[in-house]
C-alpha cells in the first residue's frame, strides 16, 4: 500500500555529488537518510524548513522537495530555474531568456552571438561602427597606416 504526506525538511545532504539524502517530519513521524528524487537535469539541496512530499511504499520512503516562498513569478508555458526570487533563469513563453544574478554572471568558455548585443545605452553594433571609423593621427596630422610585418619584426 502506498501512502503520501507533506512534511517539513529537517535536513538534506549531498552524497558524493550524486544523490540527496533527506530527512523530514510530519504527523509525529520522522524520517532520516531517505533518497530524494529530482527531475532529470536539475539538482538542488533544499533548506531545512522547506516543504516536501514523502511517498511511502511499505518500508521504502522517497521524498520530493518544494519551495513555495522564493519562486519567481512565471506565466503559463514558462520554466524557471531559481534559488531565490531575485536569483533566477526563466525560459519565457515569448522565446526569450531572463537571467537575474545579483552577484554577476561568470561564463567559462567562448561566447558566440548570432545577433545584436544591447545594453541600457544601445546596441553594441553602434559602438563597433563608431570604433571602426576611428583613425590615429601621426606627428604631422596625417592618419597613420597599420603596422606592416616589417615594422613589427614578424
């Protein structure tokens, strides 16, 4: 016979970077060291005090954790990966991706962009066009030519 009940997380631990061991209590029953199932492609360690659902099949207990208070707002059809309300990635229904990272965004590896890059001032392509028109002026006021292989010793 299968039973399920909501609970409060009392502990959750990472086991060798692969599994989650979770503990909780509800209705006077306490569980420790139970395996927590998570959706493919997503891992987290919920904080103590968050809600979870325990599924019990005889002597086997499996937990699924949830956090309702810090979720960012999403619309129908959207998906979010979040840690707190102000720290998230949202795959939006209009085809865009919203990222908010209070501490900044670090990217390891090459970045390739097929399209414009825009900030609060405007598009990066406008800055690039302005830069490409720039020339250096030599001692006599004439623009200088780029260095040749002979000039650089290459």
